[in-house]
C-alpha cells in the first residue's frame, strides 16, 4: 500500500499505473470524468488489450474522447448519472500482477499528470484491492451501456457548457433488458464495420443504405466463407485489411444477386403496413405478411410457423406492441428493452420473440439502425467485431 500525490512528488499516477517496461493488458476504470485517452491507448497497444470504463455523462467528460473508443470490440463503456463520483483504477499486466488505485484522480490529463491529486496504490493481494474489484463489479452492474442516442444527447449538453450557457443536463440512465444491452453492442460493432467499409460501401452499393448492404454481407461471411480462412487473415493482416478484402470479394460475388430487390420489396411492404397512419388498421393477414419480411421468421416459416402464430394473435395487441416498438418517442434501445420485458412477462406476441423484436426496426428504418439476426451475430463473431 502506498500513498501517492501528484504535484508534490516526481512520480505521477500515470507512471505508477504504467511503470516503465510493463505491458498493460486489461484496464478497468470507474471515474466521474473522462477526457484523456492516453491510458486507454496504452492498453489497446497490447495485442490482447481490453478496457472497461464507467463514467458520468456530465461536464467535463469529453464526448469526442468517448466517441473514439466506445464502439471498439475490446472496449466496453457504461455510464451512471450525476451522483456518481468514484475514482477507481484496476490494471492487469502480462506478468499477472494486478494493481489498483483509489483516490481523487479522474481520467483526465490533470488527474493523471498535473493536478495535486492524492491516491492510494494497492497490490493485488491486499484486502483493500479485492474490495475495490468487488466495488467496481457493483458499479458495472448498476451502470448502463453507452449508446449512440445517449452520447448524442450528452454531446448537446456538453456544447452548452462550453458556450457558458446554463446546461440542460445530460441524459438520465435507464436500466435496459439484457437483450437490449446486447443490441447496443451489436449496433456499435456494425457501426465500426460501417466506418471501416465506408469507401467500398459507397463505391459498390451507393443506392443502398449501408446497414442494408451489410445485412447481405453478413450472410456471405456466414455461409460462403471458411472460418479458418477468416482467422488466418485476421492473424496475418489485422481487422481493417481483412474486413476490406472480404467485402471486396463479397461485392464481386453479389453483382448478379437479386437479394437486394427482395430486401427493397420487404422494406416497402413494412413501411406501408406499419406506418403511423396505417398500423391502427392492421389486419391479421397484414400482420402475417409483415412478419414474413423478417429473416428470423421467413427462414423458419416451414418449421416454426411463427407468422401463423402472429396472425392468430389478438390483432389489437399486435398493433400495440409493434406501434410501441416502432413509433414510441424513446431511444431504440429503450423501446427494445420495453418489448423484451413485455415478452418476458408473457404479455408479448406469440411467435414474435427476441429475434423479431431486435430485427423489426432495422427493416422498417434501414437508414437509421442495423438489422440484427442470427447470421449477423455469427458474422460479427467470426470477424471478431464483438
């Protein structure tokens, strides 16, 4: 156990957490404020680097710094509200040592290097270090994942603070169903792929929303590409060259495919049947047709016949569930969470389970959110995007 104060001693908290000659393999941090990315970058320099970060979405936490990392497959970012003010650092190194620190330092340049900050440094075997790890786990479970919507809301509040205007306050965290949290991870992984593939997506499929073009790419990865080849390419070339090369190969393979016409037909049908002005008069036959536009239902139509179960369900409940999932004024992850909770409580639609709940918005709004299904999950896993 050691007491360290930045500003009074030559050694800083950053130097204590990353001693010269060490390789930081895992970083777990719970701090109120985050703006300096150096410690995270040092962790991600490790080939197996992994980061877990809990922050508060309030000034001076920097939304641009969060945006750099939160979608990476080996980084998980969660957040708590304004009451959160802890400062905990847990570091794991290649030699299996674990170091911990607790004190006054936020994950900012001032907190790590410049301010007069006092922190207690602990070794892995000390009782207090074990207690800190348990407390971090408690904070992790209590927090919620950072989503594009939450980050956008906070960015607006942050800019208000920068302009010295009275802040409107950041978003308030709402606990999500585990499947909704999983959808957020999926969405972040797809957005990372979209950024990497922005140029070939525009070159080959300029007439399609990127999420829609990627939906068929996931199918190609899962059914037409050998996992051993993907692993070999990832080990040899890394993520960006591998993903780009496989997408170019897919684009050439897809030139004669008619699948995108099938996609467009399904989207047009859903947008016609489930529009705000139309969903109130949805019939059972309409519900059957809309359900068959979803991969998760269409592919199992002969075996599971979920479309028939949906058509046989009370049509008023079908309208209510789908209207809330598609059109309620709330972030998508919250709408998914509410639908999942309703399903878990036995108040959902028969035949319309977790897969359909996470897929419907992607087909109805392919410009805004990705289409999640088993093929997409499989492809992202093979590509190590999550």
